[in-house]
């Protein structure tokens, strides 16, 4: 550390502000960590940028998922601010970039929001507070709940991602044949006799047991073709949060081929998980081959992930390029392999939607529920249906829907 007290105080303040930025971005940084960071910088000294990076990294980063956020925050916060470099950048003629723009890095969105929040808080401290009567205004949150994912702006998409990750996740359960000890229920003869033998056979204390309940596995098969790309990206945020809180959640993506992205969605950081999914899929925003993808799933993955009476979410618009006979056969096999098959189709958002496409007519007889998935309200209805708090209606029953269409 420099000997000048004023310069030393400025470096300490910068470390404190940097820690606040990390905390807003999602890294758990407490006051003790800030004190340790200042002490570590004093002991290690500052000779170059890399020394400062690894000194603060050793104190603030304690989990693997925090590395991405720290790296992005350090790159933005501790960037060079030299006056000479800025003057050279202004005076030198710079040609406009011709290459493709760099993709946003994982964690960049939340770090940028943390810096933006700090600037907004500083602006609020200087601007006088103005009271506004909003009793007769329309809430932007209510409009966002019913707005179509495909019609959202970039800011609204960011808010929708946060809302999907904050949704109350389904807590459905099924009964198993296996029994466990309980305070009431069926009489357990074996445990009752063992308890009576401990008391010499004079006192018989009845023991009970009841069926074990567990959450069934959940399998999502999501279409990532060009017509479904916008919906699939947002739903992957919901599936990422679902994977974090439930044990048996498996996610597959398909366009012209089937890809298992369950391992990628198990990453703690959502941005890093979605980036890994994008890199691991080669046919994103391409064509659609539903029958071929379901054939691959039924042949190679059904025995691995469809045990334990799972619920399957099939997310696609049903616009198929393969033959209808293959699609109907694979849908029937998938339906008989799971406890519940729910088809999520964003085309249901249109009031005049009809099952005219041959692929849709081939798939509908083999699903248990037929739901839309185009907005936050539609996803909330799906969560309620998975939790068992919302019963199936005529609009979500495919057989009633087909009868209403005249088939």
C-alpha cells in the first residue's frame, strides 16, 4: 500500500464500493470480508492489475458460481481511467468495428444492473422526492403478466426472466408402495411386537406406518426451432430454477436432433447455465423434426429418465416435417411410458386457433393436457396445474378440445 494517507484512503474506499457492487450482483460479501480484503491488499501490496485481481479474488470468491460475477465486476470497476489514454482515444482516428459484436458474458447482466442500481441510488439522494397519486394508473407488472413473450422488449424480457425464476415452484407428490413409520395410520405389527418385547410383553404400545410420498420426476422436451426460439429461451430460466430445487428434473432440447442439457442446467449461475446450453446445441433456431427427436428419446433415454411415474412437458408448436404415422406412433409410446403428458403450445394464444396442421392432429389424442405457454400468466397456470391446485378444464382437455373442433 502507498505511504500517502490520502491515496491509501482512496484505495480503501474503492475496495468498499467494489464489495457493495459484488453484493448487489449476488455475491455474499459481508463487512468482515471487506476488512479482510483491505488487510490483504495492505500486506500483499499493489504492483500491477493481476496482483490486485487475485488478492481480492482470494477473499471475496468462495464458490465456483461466484467466479463469473467477480471477473465481470472486476473488469468493469477496475478498468483503466488514465487521462492520457482517454485523450489518445479521443484524438486518434478509430475505424468503426466490422466484425460481429461480442456476445455478452455470463453474469454481465446482473453486474451491469448492480452498477446501474448504485448510480440510481446516488441520483435519488440529490433529486427531491415527488409524490405522485397512482391510484388510477395501470400497473406495468400487470401488463407484463399477460404480454406475449415474442412481443416483449429487451427490458421486459429481463423482467420476465426474473419473474420466472421467482415463481412458486410445483410441489406435487405421489404415493409409493413402500411404507414408513408414522404417528398414525396402519398398525405396524413388527414394530409393535418389538416394542412390547422391550417391556417384557406386558405393555403393548401400538406402532403405525403409512405410505411414502415423494415428488415424481419431471422431464421437459423443448422445441428450439426458429418459431419457438424466443419462448424456449425464457422457459429455460424456469427449468433452471426447477432443476435447482427438485431432484429428478431432466431437460432435453430438439430442433433437427435431440440434445440432453440436464447437466448444463445444474450450474448454479443462470447466465452461465444458459450460455452452456446455447454452446452445447448445434441446431438452435433451425428446422423441426418432432418425430425423429421423440424416436431418439424413446429409444435411448426413456428407460433412464422415465422411471418413477414422471410428468413429461412437451414444449412445441406441433409444426412437423416428418410423416404423421411416425409422429403418432412415437407420441403413443411416450404417452404410455409416463404418468402424465402435458403439451405446451404457444399457438394457443390465438383465439381462432384450429388444429388444421396434420402434426397437431396426430399429437393431440396422445396427451393428457393441452396448455398455452406464451406469457407469465400461462406459466403460472402451469405451475398451479403441476402442483394439483388447479383442476383440468374443458379448455385444457385435448379430447374435449378435439370434439369442439369437430373431429
